[in-house]
């Protein structure tokens, strides 16, 4: 039978077991602390990422809002820029109330901002819309240019050379007249009125006694003589938006232009051609070999009237002139016989290129439908709504 351990031995065993437990407990505690720490770090990183993502989302949202606001601001600036390019659009913002004799106000809807239709014989206004508001008139100017040229009594056969001084530096518009082109004054007048050639008009004003300054003074004197009290000219082409007038004044201009047989003949013509020197490369066979040779030839160049109605046999047109620059919009003035009545039409600042032609056709139908009873009984402005 084995002897039982004494009390001293038991104490030693207990101390031994306690030391073993303490030795194993410390690493376990450290491991547990490390795991806990790693969990906390991972959780912190996850929270940080979530916060960073949320912050990034907020930043991107704010950035998107700023970009959207900036885009809206740019659009407003762009629209403001367009309105500065077309100041004559303010004409459409002046509401006018027109009372007709026999026609109702809804019978005639026009897309031009300023309109005046006159009976040429009586001077009676048949239709009026913003007739006294001054606006740029673009190439309608060339009617006055042609009258000043003809009033000077200069030789129409005199040759004029297109020079650098005639090139458009203001609008940089193109031209079919090359530098050095030599034409007679009469040919230049044809091209200025029919094709609205700016270099032709510029050359005419430059070759006036006293030069361009004297020419502009003569234009303004002529305007005063015609009673065009709200009209001012600063150049002979119409490219400068400083050339301003009203529909009422331009009706006087058309009426005066009608008294010039040459202006009537030129502006009512649908097409005009000139002959100018040019170069042509031809092939020549010599001694069994073919070579290219440049020869001087005469070229025929055709110019169409900028008013397509002059090529329509259904219209009886006496005087016609179109005009366009951004500031003036699309313009058209005419003298025409409609329903056996001589009528003057002034259409300024039309919406688009073909709206002025459409307006002229609508006016013609309105006059034909209402006969000699079509007239404006009263014209008065009303306060903006």
C-alpha cells in the first residue's frame, strides 16, 4: 500500500501547478489583447473608410451642384451676350395695339419686329408695327449709297479698282470680288444693289469726290433732305451697326429711291453677270509632249439678287433691297404693285432668313383679300403686361 503524500509535499505540488497556470495565462492574455486590438483597428479602419466615403460623396455632391450652378451662370451670360449682339430684339418687347378698318387684328401675324406698309400714292399707313423705333438697318443702307453716287453725276463708265481699303475689317465678311478687280462704276452699283457686295459699296464711297468722309456727310445731308429725322449713317456698306433708322424713315428712303430709274431697273432684276479676267490651266501638245500652260481668260461671274421675289414672275416689284447683320436681323424693303395699288413695305429684324419673304407674302395676301379697304385706323402703344 502506497504512502499518502505529506502536507509539505501537497504544498509543493500546488505551488508547481499554480506556476504552470501563471506561465500559460500570460501569453494567452497577450494573444487575446492582440486579437482585440486588431479587431478594434479593423473596425476603426472600416469606420474611417465609411466616413471618408461619406465625406467624398458629400464633396462630389457639392462639386456637382457648383458645376450645375456654373453651367446655369454660363447660359445666362451666353444669353446676355446674344441679346447684346441683337439689340434690335427690344422692338418685339414694345407691345403695340393696332386697330384695323375692315381687317381684324388676328388676320395678319408677322414675324418681323418692325413693319410699315404704306399706300405709296396717298402715304396712308395700311399696317404698322413699331414704325418709329430706331434700329440698325444693315445693307438697306446701300439704297442711300446708290442715291448719293447718282446725285454726284459721276461718270458711270469710269473704272474703279477694288483695293485693300475696301476689305471688310469690321465683320470679316466674304466677297466674290478679288483684290485688284476692275469694274466700271455702273457695274459696281449693280453688284452693291443686286448682290449686296460690300466691297463694291466700299469702293463706290472711296471713289467719291473728297473720299469716304465726304461721302458719309452727303448721305446724312440726303437723309435730312428726305425728312428722315431718326436716321444716321456712319458708313456706305451697312456693316456698321451705327447706321440706324426707323421703319417710317425707311419708307421715305424707298419712295425716294423709286424716283431713280437706274435704281428701279437694277434692284428689280433677278440676276446680273460680269466678266472678269482670270487664269486657266490648259494642256498643250508640243513636239509629241504634253505640258500644262497657264493662260489668261475672261470669266463670266453671275450674281443673284438677294431678294428671291425678284425672280418670281408673280410679283411686280419696282424697288427692292435686303439687309443682314447680327445687330439688325434680316431686313427687307420693297416697292411693289399689289392689287393695282403701289405699296411700300418695310420689314425689319425678322426671325430668320426666310421670314422676311414669308412676311411679304402674308402682307400681299392680306392686301389682296381686303382690297382697298385694308388700312390701319389707329395705332397706339399700350403698357407692357
